[in-house]
C-alpha cells in the first residue's frame, strides 16, 4: 500500500510539473547590462537629452529574454525581446510596451546607440517596467518575420507579457495594474494590434490603460496604397508585404513568391528575405525601383487594381486597424508632412472610431512639416506625457498632457528642427 501511494504521489507530481511546463512561456533570461543613474546621466548629456523631458529616477537592469508564443498556424514558436527593469523600486510601477519600426535584419544586439532601445531604457529609468519585443523572426526568434501582420505582431506582445509575468515573480518585480502600449511606424501598427487583441482576450492581468500608436499604417487598403504607384522613399514596403502575406496566407497560387517579381528582382530579393537575413533596409531599398509597383509583373498589378476579390486585397483589409472601438483611451500621433506613412492613416482611424462612439481618443498632429523620422522625437515625447498623465493622475479629463512650461520649450525646439528640416530636407531621427 505504501509503495502504491508513493507511485501515485510521483505520478501526480509528474503530471503537475508537466502542466506547469505547458503553461510556461518564459524559455530563458540573461542579465546583459546594468545602467546606473550616473551612467544614464552621462549618456543623456552625450546625446543632449534634457532630463526635464526624460527624467532619470532609477538604475536599470537590462535582460535578454526568449519565450514561446503562438504562431499563425497555431503552433508555438520561439521569440525574443529585451526587458528593462527599474531598480530600487519602492512601490509597484506600471508596464510599458514599445514596438519598434520596420526591420528585415534578423540579428539584434542590445546597444546604447540604438535609438528605439533608448526609448525603452528612458521609460524604465523614469519609472516603467519596459518591454521591447523583437516580433517573431527577428532577434533570436525562429522563422521569418511577417510584416504588417496584425495577429503575429499582437501575439509577439501578448506572449512576451506572459513571459515577463513569470520573470517578474523570479525577480520580485512589483507591477501595478497599468499597461501602456506604443510604437513607431510599423510599431504603431503592432502596438495598436496588440491593443485590439488584448481587449478581445480580456485577460484580467493585462488590461490596457492607454495606447499611443505613432505614425502607423492602420489603413492598409486606403491612402497608404497610393505610395506604391508613385516615387516613394521606402520601396521595400511592397515586396516585404507580399513575401510576408504569402507565408501567412498563401495569397498567390505559386510555390515561389519571387516569381511574381520582374527581373532582376526575382533573383535578388531572396537574398534579403531568406536565410540569415544579414542585410538592412537601406541595402534593400538600394536595389529596388523608385516606384514600388515597377518591381512587380504587370498581370499581378492589373489583378490588384481591377479585381476587388483579389486575395491579397482581402487579406490587407483583415489587417486594417481603424474599424473597431477600443475600451481604453487612445492617442494617435503623426506629422502631416510624413512622406513615408500617410498622416491620413491616423485621420481615418480617428474619424472611424469616433463614428463608432469612441470619445476618449485624441488626434495629435505634431507638425505640419516634419517627415517620418524627424517626427519621431516629438511623437515619443507626446506619448510619454500622455502616459504620465494616466500614470500619476488616472483618467482625469481636465488635465493637460503637457504642462505649460514644458509645452513652451517643446514649441521652441520644434520650430528649430522644422527650420532645419525645411532647409536641408534631411529626414533624420533626433533621438
């Protein structure tokens, strides 16, 4: 009888452990670097970043993590990301997710010189637990990345939140119930997709407090498509979409997606989208025609423009993000001078959501002149101010996102950068 009880006990423990492992999403975590407030102040000084706009309150531990997330076919696949953890925390802090912009290069290092990682680092030292997901297929994750694909973008965020929830218990990191979502360019689309899917999921652990998607293509079948038929500074957009959607949906009845491209692009493009993917977006842009559609064979362009039932068009519509009604407050940041992602993406999203009865949504045009990259600095600062309002004051509609003195300084800085941009037409990021 005693032997029988021992067998039953170990059987139970084994089943419990198996179930525990099945529900575990965190695969590995490594402390890569620690920034002290002293080292952060030196970094801010080097980059001429005023602490008024980016306060330094905490040392920060930086972790490389890998985790399991649900892929488009329902299987579980490895993904990776960076986690920024404020130190010497006296009370529970909110969580912020920053989704990065478009990338084809698979490798990703943790670097103080990466501007987008710097946003997450800045959020952490100011008092947010900060997540920087790589998305599937970038970093040390498995497979290929699906560009502008809402479900996989959202799952990369959601399953990283699950993994971080496990890691926080190991690190004794205390979070409150606030969750903020943001990202720039493709990251705007990804963070808004995460907002949509999280609200649909309705997990009590991860209720969105507010989101601030920045300069994203939320209307994939609207004004954004016009760029494909004119000179465009980022022609990679179209082939990246086609290759990604072929993998996700099999939009074309072909075993070789590259066969739809004209020569020489049919033989050049696999070098950028397959294998180790060591090239960057600048390398890809350099081989493509100025007008994106000129890389595609004419019969496919004709199918897209003349057939409303074209599978590619239908799948693009499924990844639009303007026709729903978020529960949490939303700020849509953009610049009207953006030549890369049409500002009308944000305008249409605002109009459709207000038609659907959404009231706590803000349309924030940061500049009538600045282009995509020059806009980013002001979009990020507007997002920080927007989140801080909810972080410190909750849902108080009478409060302004930007204090008057800070708003005045931002106005002076914006006029200077607008003047520089108008004279040089150099669309560079200022962070």
